[in-house]
C-alpha cells in the first residue's frame, strides 16, 4: 500500500506543478538573495505590504536582513492602499530616484499604480520575490494541511484496526466523535465557559473521553456477554451516541470555549511547524504499533481474531480482550472528538458524520482483513494517508466535489483489489 | 484369472510439481467398476494431490487419465463431476441452512419452467436416501444432522448426479465404529450396483477389512497395488514407510506416583456423575462410542464447557475451573480433537501458535521477550522433530502430523501436570503416530498424568495403563488389565 501512496503523491505532484510566488519570511529571503545582495547598502529600500500576518512576516524579515547587511535606509509601510498612498506621499520628499520598492507578488500591481501617481518616486523600481515552478502539492504548508486534515480519522482508525483484527467492527465511532465534542464543550461551558481554566478544560476532556471509552466497553459487553453481533451492537450505540449528542447540545453548536483550547487542534511545534494533532497522531501510532507487536495483549488480539475458540482453549481470556479493543476504539473516537472540538473551537452534534466509513476505509485500504486475525497498525496510517492525499489532490486539481466521491470510492476499491491480487500471487509462489 | 480387466478409471504416470516440492512423480492408479479401493501412504506421500487431480481441483503436469478407456482431462471440479466422478472431501460442501433436498440437488435443480419442482425433488430425494438406507426428514436443514448423516447426504448428492465413481478423503475420520460399519456396508451395496469407490484412510484395520484392493503411495510414486488378501497389517505398514517398524504401539513401563487428578461426580448435559482419579505417570484411556460423553468429560475438566456440578481436585487441592484460562493456570491442558477449529490460529505464525498459552512466562509488564521466545521455540522444534521451513510460516501450511506436534510443543512448554489428549492421532500418518505414542510415553515417564480419549481401541489398548469405558454419559466400566484385554472386552462395556 505504501507503493500506492507514493504513486499518488508523485501523480499529484506532477499535476499541480505551477508558478509559485513565495511570501512571508521565505519570500523575504529569496528577494534579498535575488536583488538586494547585488545592491549597494546605501540604496534606500521601502517595503510595502498589506497589514496581514503573513505579509508582516515578509516585511519584518526583509527589514531584519537589510539592517543586518548594513542597509541604513530601510522603511516599512504596512496597510491598505489608502494608507500606503498617504505614507508614500509624506515620504515623497525624502526619497531619491535610486530608491527600491519591495513588495509581494500579490500586492505589486497596487503598489505600482500608487507609485506612478507620486512623481518623485515614479521611476523607482518595484521588486518582488522571484517566482519559480514547483508542485503546490509538495509545498510544506500543503503537506502539513494533508496531515492535519486526516489526523482525526487516523487517530480513530487505531482503535478500529484493533477491533477489526478481532474480527469485529465498530460503527459507533462517528457518533462518539460528535458526543465527545459536544460533551467537552458543554462541560467547559459549566466550568466557566470562555474564562474556563486549563485544569477545568483538562477535566472536561478526560471526562468526555472516559465516557466514550465506557460506551465502547458497553458495546463490548453486549458482544461478549449476550453474543450480539458487533455490527448490530455498535450500530445501536451509533444511534444512542448521536441522539445523546443532540440532547446535550439541544441541537445547536456550543461555542463557549476559551481561545487557549485551540492549541491542540490548531497549534504547531515551534521548530518545523508540525501541527500538534499530527504529533499526537504519530505518538499514538508508535504506541499502538508497539502494543500490537511486542506485548502479550497484542498477540492475544491477533489470536482472538484468527481463531477465538482456539485462543480460548489456549487459556486466553477472550472476553477481556474484546472488551479492551472496544474500549480503545471508544477512547480513540473520544480523542478524535476532542481534537475536532479544539480545531473548530466548538462542539456540535453534526461532527464526525459518516466518519466511521472513512475510518473503516482507511483500515481496509491499509491491508487489515475484515475477517480478522490479520493487519498492521502502520498499514492503517498509510491507508488514512491514501485517502487524505486523494482528497487533497483532487481539491488542488479542482475536481468537483461530487466527482471526488466517485473517485474516492473507486480508489478504495482499487487499493483493496491490488492488495488481494498481490496476496494471491504471494500464495501461489509460496 | 482376469488378464484384461475392464477398468473404470486409469491414471498413468501422473506428475505434479508445486513450487519447491515434487508432489507426484509417476503415480499410477486404476479402479475397476464396482470396486472398493483404498489409497494409503504417509502424510505428504501425495495421496491428496492425486485425488485432487482426479476430482479436477488440480491439474497434472503430465500423465494421463482414462475414463472407461477414453482419455479425459478435467479443468474444474464441475467437469469431473459431470464426467461421473464425485469427490467427498473432509470438509463437507453442504450448505448448513438449506434443506437436505435442496442440498442434494444443488447446482442441478429439477425445474418446471423457471420454477423449482419441489415435489419432484422431494420424491427423488426420498428415493436416493432410501437407497442409502437412511431415514431422515428431507426438509430438515443439514446443520441439524449428525456428521455421519451429513456424509450420507454428500454421498446422496453423488448418486443424484449419476456418478459412477465415488472418491472419499478420510471418510471415517469423524465417525464412530458403528457409523463406519454402516458406511462400508452402503459402499458395498453401491459397489454391487457398479459404483466404484476410492478412499483414503489412515486406519489400516479398516482398510484391510473393507477394501477389495489397496494401492500404496510413497514419495509421490505408486509402490504397490494388490488385492487386499495379499496384505497383512505389518507388510502394509512396511510398504508405506519403506522400512520395517519394530513395534506399532511402544509401551514404556512407568512407576506411578501420587494421585494427581481426582474428579468427583462431574455432571453437565448428557454427562452424569463421572468420578475417577489418575496418578502421576499414569496413562488413562477414555473409551466409548461416539456421543458417549468421553470428549465432553475432558472438555468439562478443562473448563471449555461449564459443568453443572462436580468437584475437581488437583494434587489434593480442590480447584475451581470456570474457563480454560483457569485450567491452564492450575496445570491442566487439553489437546483438542479438531486441530483446525479448536487448536490452531491457522493464519498466525507457528511461533505465535506455540507461544499462545505461555506468553506471560517470558514477558515482563506485558512486553514479550522475543529472544527468549525464539530460544524456547527452537528447543521444542528440535526436540519434537517438527519439520518447518521458518518460525514465521503459517500454521495452516504444516502437515497434520506436524500441526499436532506443534500443539504438543505448546503444552509441553506450559509444563502442565495433567495433559489430556482428545484423539491425538486422528488424521496423522503411521510415522507421526509412532512418534506421538513415544512422546506420550515419555511424558508419563516424566511424571505427567495423561488422559487420552480415542476411538481407536487398538491404540488405547496399546499404550494406556488403564481404560475407562463410557456409555451414555456415565462410566460403564474400567479395564485395569490392559495387556490381557481385547477390543471386544471394551466394546462389551461400551454398548
């Protein structure tokens, strides 16, 4: 499946090659290397940008580089066209003809038209960071975006992989996402709303996730104690959890959440700017992989899925193993709900709708057999990314959203088919 | 006497190669009309491959098949069936939820227009079942039938398709002695009507008593094919293994220790008030007809099924066993009858299968010490002479004998004090059986208590120290002087 993922990445890289106009600190660096490094430091430089965050990063970074290289006359103008015009007019007397105006590619046409209305700097050249050919898909921002988009589904898929390896299925995860998100928001609302403290937010998260794990345990009990098929037991819990989410939220999104709560869903690490949710996802995958390959519990999970009766007659406490996997599945769905609430800074009963299907697709594309006993945790991560990359790639290549669904369905089918063919060839060789 | 026999079927110089192994290298076989013909050989000799080729499941690399003098090739099981060869494998192909009638005519439904003519099918079903001498409800789903009756339905299916040749893979493996007798009397009747039967069996006394002719295959080649009266048990075994075997049932004498297992008034389902005890180093056999409750008794002791009442004492201490996990923890283990369903996790590696009950012994805080695990696994593989290509090989790829050894290795590692075997030699070949007997003897010599369920009375008489006989869920008697007892003595108590 890794091959399919890489193939998709290559495909979308080729399809999305376009002219890239760098912005921010990166753009400043490229502009400096391109123009200013060949300009005498006596040249006055005016950096003009709108007052947004990314644009400020550009102008500040450029200014810092200029002063560090001995440019004495470096000015920054930030604001809307009107403000820029006013500032430039005021400066008109003090600037000479050799002045260079720096700006970003998007703002360049406006800057040029303003400058032409001011005679003293009318001849000053307007420079922008050099553009270059590069796949939009492979831009760091886009890659972060792909990972961040899939993190919730990938996290839930950890629990689902374990459940499916025991030859079960958990349809309730989508609804548990909604229930947990709503519950977190509701509890935070009770504990101070916008001004809730960090510890009360933590309490809200732990309580809600435990609730989801308990619902998982309940499904597990129905399956082990009363021999209700997993499909039915979790289908019922899917309805129950969805209903509870609507009851708690009274059908409306809950917004009373402090700003600091978004650090989980929108935060990034300071060094590589990797989203926190993605880091969390990677840690959980590593832990789950170790659990499944190195511990007795993992071995028992495979054994129960491969042949429950043989496992029981070998002394494995099969019921406990099944309870465990459904608890993990519930817990992971709850965590997914918390991450989602944090990303969106709200809790609504509509979150996680049809997520169970994406999660199951990720697990199956990742090579786990629905008949149990076989499958690998890293495979599921790859499966999740296959889905994420297809969705992202189609967005970038402007495929219509209805068509996207058709393509996604066919790709899931194709991926599993490929796996089957590969296995059959392997069987024949061995 | 019969210079040019009229062959119903001839297979000549059949070769078949699988990647890495030459399964058949010049096997031949012929079947006369109305003959009962047994195919014997060790596991891996190529018997199954040969009948798979005959039934169209596999195709031969070279060689010829002639049916009534006409050369034929089968591309699929359906083609072989249409040509009049019906094969009944160990795993039945009946659809459990469908009725007997529907199963009999599956794939060749009798229709009127676009509708199935149910009345006609039922009438014909009754005629066929009558011919087989079974009286069952033709509308009952086959899942409700006993294994022996299901087998009759399979045979009925062959008859419904007008088959002239019946091929059966280990037809008696799951049958009780009476059921076996009945099966063979039906086969004889069919033979009188001209239907030839080819069957594979590991039970040599059966082969000798029922077959008209025997073909022996060894290492993919037909080594001998003669009328049954020219064989005795000993020469047959020698032909199969290719060397003389000294003693079929090796019996080691051991001195018994203390009473280790005591069962008092065990009751559940049809098992009523079973009480017995067994000593360290003693091999106790459990005999009885199919359904007499012998398998149930060992399952109850192991906690695989829950007992209604009864007390189990282990080395003088009363133990509470609610599930197999409890039994394993207190030192009782059970090698189940059905290796594939109740023993092995077929798609898991053989190392994982070996380690399943003992994982905790080489784990700390739940983390498995894989170095230690491999070391122990290797030790047992060497000791038990298990033939494997790699520890990561799937359990399903091992032969029956090696699968059984793998399960023994599993419980040896667990080092239980009471080891219960349910049909330990079912479906494994002569050589592997011999090794199994030696192993059981060795375990007893090491002071283990062995409880052994078997439907092969010769085997029980050959290696047990004492035999308990069950009848209808109760202990009907006990044979203490095993050396001077016969199969008839056991049967007298069992029926």
